[in-house]
């Protein structure tokens, strides 16, 4: 049994244990859920530490017959890219559970139900990054919608029901497009290599250009909605404003990465010619996402809406790095996914604590917090600086690699993309000035700073943001071999410098 299966089984067993605990014992439920998530996180760290960094292929592989009549297997494994994303997922879950200890107590359902939903969601998050069978990936891809829908609709605020339905409809539409493309790919495989959903075998199919383009679009549109890219982004701000803080962290920090991961794992791997054909259009969509997300973020009055639109801009950078088709761009995009998760997690968590204390999400209502709540204010400031890619913090290295990797093949796109950096300074520094500095509002004079639990929860996130900004090598060592394989297997090589020595 693969360690990946063990991690998923522990979450399933933990959720089952919670089911038999009385609803009234909320503290015990939270403690068990947190302990399970910490155990899984420790196993995730061991998984990454045990990975052979010299290999670019799949490791910790497990294959078992599931539905042999249709060639469907329970097949899991990881390379450097998927291992890093699994690590990202399992680290965020205990941080979220500790940081949002009390936010599930006023929901439509019990605290126990909330904790069970989070653990089940963790199973699907691990599974979707570990699946090496296309059908199994689709099952995990769609199954994630269920716990997220109930987390938003049952524990959110405001227009939570409408936001949950909008999220579900967008995701289901994308999933149906991908299902049609999966069926088409399976039929072609049956005519060439036999019935199979194995991703490695499917990557050897010979598909004519027109058919490949159609299949590519089925996958890409599903992943563009999940990411989300402009113009498929409208569900994200509504979900971020209505969901609980913890749900928003998992939604933007982890689930949205499934979209960009899918572009690498399926769009590029299965349809290389179509990927090359659509690259200029996708680069264009990425640039629009970068600029549009940043401009709209500048005008946001709701702090959660601000963070949501900054993420749309960031996903534009990630997508541009993927389709730049260079090893630097691909490595930068994958590092960006990891770094963005923790920068955004810090922003959402601290924003959630600010909203809980001030009873308002309006940025203008947080004037002068630095004097009253210095720890909370400085934590938000550091997370914000990371989001705008300040040198020395996590996002800088990944954004730099994306732009350099893009410039070597698409210099005009890279130059336009740098406008997003300028706009990032505006959408972060203006709200920081309004919320943290200036005269302290009378209504904020008695606000409390972060307590011990909140400081313990946010400390590892801030520490990761700083450490990965100063020393990103451990993560890049995992990513680089797999990123190089993705580029070379698609028939690309890094552009040769035209400067004469």
C-alpha cells in the first residue's frame, strides 16, 4: 500500500471516528480533527523528504484493479510537482483548523459536521494530485465539489446559498466539458492501444490536430474555470466573500491549484500539439487575468473581495508561466502555486480575525490598527508584501522565474505582465495604508491583538513566507526535474540566447 493511500485512509478513519462522537462534545471533536490533520501533515513531510530528487518519473506508485472491464484502476503516484502540491494541501489543513477554531460554531449544521467535511475534503485534495488514472482523477475532481458546497452553504455568511450554488454550477459545467473530452480520449485509446485510463499510456496516442484541439478545449475550459482565469472567474469573489475564512483558504489556496495543475498534467501531457496551437490565446487570457484582476482589486472596499481578485491576477502569472513552455517558466509556475497558497492563506486568516473583531469587512473601518494590534497588523503587512512579490519573500522568486521564463520565448507578453507588478503595489499598499496606518478610529481603540492560538497558527505561515523567499532551493530541487520533463516531453527546448560571447 502506497503512503499516499495511507494518508487518505487516515483522513477517512478520522472522519469516521468523529461521526461516533456526540455532537455536544465540540472541543473533543476539534481536538481529534486537528490531531488527525497534524498526523497526515507529518506523513506528507516524510513523503516529500523520501522523494528521490534525481528522478523525474512517478514514485510511491500503487496500482490496483478497480473496474477492469473498462480498464479503470485505482492508480496513484507522485512526481516532484504533485508531491509539492500534496505537501501544500496537508500543511494548510491543520493551520486552518487551528486558526479558525471557533468559526464553525454558528453554522447551519454542527461543529462535528464541519470537521468531517474538512477531513473528507482533505482526502479528495490528496487524491486529485496523486491520481495517475484519468478516471480516478475525474472522480476526485468532481467529489471535491460536495464538501466545499456544504462548507459554503452551511457555514458561510451573507449570500452564502447563492454563492455556493454559483460555485457548484460553474464547476459542474466545467466538469461536464472535461467528461466529454475524457470519453473521447478513451474511445480513441480503445482503437489504438486498448481500453485504458492510464495517463502515461494515453500520452502516447496519435490524435489528428482537429480532434486534439477539441479534446484539449474540453480539459482546458474545465481547468480555466477551476483556476479561475478571466472570463471564468466570477464565481470566486462571491464564494470568497460568503465562505468562512477557513473554507476560503482551502478554496483559493488548494482547490484552485487543481486547475493549473490539470493544465500541466493533462493539457500539456495528453495534447502537446493542441497546447502549442492554443498557447498564444492562453497567454493572452493570462495577461488579461493579470491586469484585470489587479485593477479590480485596487477598487475593492471589501477586504475579502480584494484578496479574491489579487488571486485572479496571480493565477494569470501561473498560467503564463505554464504556457511559456520553458523550464524556468514551468518551475516558476509550480513554485508560484506553492508560495501563493501560503501568502493567500495568511491574508485570508488575518483578514478573518480582523473582521471578527471589527464586525466589518470594509477596509475603511480598520484605520490605525498598527497602534492597537501590532502583531496582527505586522502579520498582515508581511503577507501583503509577499503577495506583491517583494524581494526576500516567497512570491518574488516564483514571479521572477515566471517572467524570465516567459521573456525568453514571449518577450512582449513578459513586458506586459510586469505591469501587474506595479498594480500589485497599489492594490496592497493602499489598503495597508488605510487599514493599518493613519489615525486610529475610536471604534478600533479597544480591539484585541492576536491571542496565543492565533499566533501559533499564523507563525508557521509567516515563517514559510520568509524562508522560501530567502532559500527556495528545497522546493525547487523537487520541482525542477519534473518541470524539465514536462517541457522536453512536449517537444520544446529552452530558447538559445542570441547574445554572442
